[in-house]
C-alpha cells in the first residue's frame, strides 16, 4: 500500500478543517487523480510550525520529517494554503519541501 502525507500551513488552520483536501483524496480528484484504482492511505496530515521558523533548525519540523520516513511515506502533497493570493509559496514551506525531497520523498504541489 502506498502511503502519502499532506503538508499544510499552520496559519490556515484557523479557518481550515482539512475537508477539501480529504474530499479530493477520497474522490481521487485534482492532484489525487494519480491514485485512481490504487491502494493508498493518508498516513499523515502535518502542518508547518509557523512563519519565520527556520525548518532546518526547528526540532519539531525535524521530528515530523523523521516521522514521515518512519511511517513509510512516499509522497507528500502540499496544500494550496501554502501560497498567497498571487501564487507565491511561503519560504518556510518551500524549505520543508526541499527537506522532504532530500529524504527521498516525492513532493507534489497541490491537494484540491
């Protein structure tokens, strides 16, 4: 079974219930179309640790990345909430994405 995770913005947590991401996954639409007919589970739904924190030195982020590896996560989908209205991605999230790729995980831009 393929294991995936979703990475979202901590600040978006104030208004986001994660419903659109999970609906897209459950219906295998948008960025999750690639999994149609496959046995896939969402192994993690993680958030960054906030704006301005350096992910490379943030013990919490380092632990989260390690946990994804331990859980066998192969692919991490990055939520649309990690970009501003102009489509520019948060620098903190961009760095986390790099860290995930360095650990051998595929990073997919988008959820729903």
